[in-house]
């Protein structure tokens, strides 16, 4: 067997065994080592035991892309904290990013978690696919399909909650905390197979993030 063949086989074996493994990310370490490409926000570390990072509040969307990380399909897990302030808290994960304006995302509106209004209550978790399928376009044209309420009991809108996002070839499923059933199941709105992954906040929103892990299929 030639040296080239041995190298090829070893690479294939390494790739095979890496698939299905969970990789955990220390967000504070990534921030300190400048491995977060931050767009339209300032991100800082939080002095707590979760090793969390915090986005400031500004107009328009903000994102922090993980440099050197390409995500295709699998499971993304993250702890998130927003706030119970109407129209001021949108926190989530962007994936399959091509650039700062072309990506998919799943995000939450914590101010709707315990809303008494039944319409607001079903706008707790959202899937989008920018630049074409914004939340506004999806709500206007396909209302109630790409955003849903959370399976009760919904988390504290001012506290930490855990999200598990399963991204498959054609489908995205979103689970909150220890729920066995997804709060949101949608068909994906593009056919991109991979792209960058980042922490995402919406217009006028800050947000806090910790304990990111990724399991690639």
C-alpha cells in the first residue's frame, strides 16, 4: 500500500469516528481568542459559572459567527437568556450561513413565553431563512407554520433555558428544556447543505449565551 493510500484511509477513518461526537465550545474562550466574528454588536463575558457571553442592545440584527466551524446537519444545543420586555428580546442560533445576510436561524421571543394574549403566545419560537423568508414574510403569507408556542410549562422569560435544535436534510425540530416533544417542527426553506454557525440576536435585542455544543451527523 502506498503512503498516499495510507494517508487517505487514515483521513477517512478520522472523519468517520468524528461523526456523531459531541463537541463543546467555551464561548468566553472563543471571545478572548478572537474566534468569534462579531457583526453589529459588542459581546462581553459574564462573571458567572456558566462561562456565558452577553450581546449589547442595538438596532438591527446581530450575530457572532464561530470562526473555523462549518455545520451541515445534526444537533445544536445552547443555553439562552433573554428578558421579558415586549419586542426587545430575540435570541437564537444562526446556521448554514453564507454571509451576514444569508443564513437560516431558529430564535425565541422570551417576552411571549407567558403571554396572556393567545396570539402572542404562539409566537414564542421562530424559524427563518434569510434573505428571502423573513419572519414578516412568513407570518404574512404562511401564518402559524414557522412560529409556534412552547409546550407548557414554558420557561421563566427572564431566566436561562435550554434549546436543542435538530437540523436534518429537509426538516428542523426545536426542543426546549427537557421536553420530549418538539415545540416547533418545520420544513427547511432552502437546500443548502452546510455553512457557518453563530449566536444570533434580533433587532433591538441583547441576549446571553452559554454551553454551546454541536453534534454533527
